[in-house]
């Protein structure tokens, strides 16, 4: 079976490139340079009105880790309701305690919001910062989470492929395992065959120049060196290559 390919997008433009490349599902974010924050309601509506894509919206109020203050979490609850009302097919989130264990109470509140609206609940790569992935996976199954995005607790999915294989074998019949981080057309076949997962997540990143990024000694650059005038975007060509290589399995 050909793997499901989910593309990590940071804008409506990115979503269009994902669709042009043949993707059917995206994770929609804002501020990808911070690891992905909650997208705007307008971007969700634009995607759903104009593109035939399943949209999982990120619910994340800030960069850094996943141990949230109560004030931050109150915003997350409201954002979860708003992105789903705007048309998202699911919400991606993850809340941890300071010791790296799952914050059961906060995650349950977000799962309950998604389920009450008939949408998907996805636990993102906060999973890769947990203290015990096996206990955490059991807890997420108990909470009713539909899918978990993971790189196998390593920087990339290829580095974490042994753990991903283990998680798929132990839990794949009870929860969807979505492998992500560093996956591309060059390694997707090896990863899927090795781990047994049938879903992959990729940014398919390219760079687009904005010549007004650095002017008059004032810099708004998010990158360094030759990329100082650029920002990251999804490449339709890289999406198409990834899907083609995945379909060759």
C-alpha cells in the first residue's frame, strides 16, 4: 500500500504547492521557523475553500518546549476551537510536564474539544521529548488520540527508525504512527520498508527570496549566509518526488 504523505505547510502558498505536488493532507502552521505555531483562521479557510486537502491545524501558542503555563493553555483551548470552526479536519498539539511525562489533564481537554466537534486529535513531536515513549503511547491511546507524529526520539526519522519500527509493531494496530523529520524522496522507501509505517510527514523545503529582508542596515532575516534574504517554502517538485518514490514501494 502506498504511504500517506502529509506535508508540513506554513502558509496558504505552501498548501497550494503541496496540492500541486499531489499531496492530499497537510499540517498547517504559522511561524515554521519557531517549529510551527497556530495558523490563522483565514489561512485555514483559504485552504479549505480553494484546495482539496485534509488540514490538520497546529495548536501551539509559542516556540520552545511543551510545558505550558495555565494562561498559555487557556489560549490553546480557544485556538483549538477556533481552528476547527474555521474548517480544519483535526488539531495537532502536545502538552508535557516539566519532567517530560504527559500532561494528562491538559491533553484530555484538547482531545475532548476535537472529539466533541467530530475532528481528529493528533499528538505532534512533543512525543519525542517524553521521558517514556511506551507509557506515553499507552496514555495517548487511552485519551483517544488518533495519530502520533514522531521521529523515534531522534533528530530525524532515519536516525530513529529502530524506535519507530518498535512503536509501529507494538501500537500500530491501535493508533496511527506518523513518521516525520528529514524524510524526502531519497529515503522514504527505505524508511517505510524498514519501519512498517504507512504514513510519513515531510516539509519538502525550498527557499524563496524577499529582497526587502535586509536593507539600510536593518535585518529581519530568519536564515544566515547566502540564505539571509530568504524564507522557507514548500516545493511542489519535492512533494511530487516524495510521493512518486513512496508510490514506487
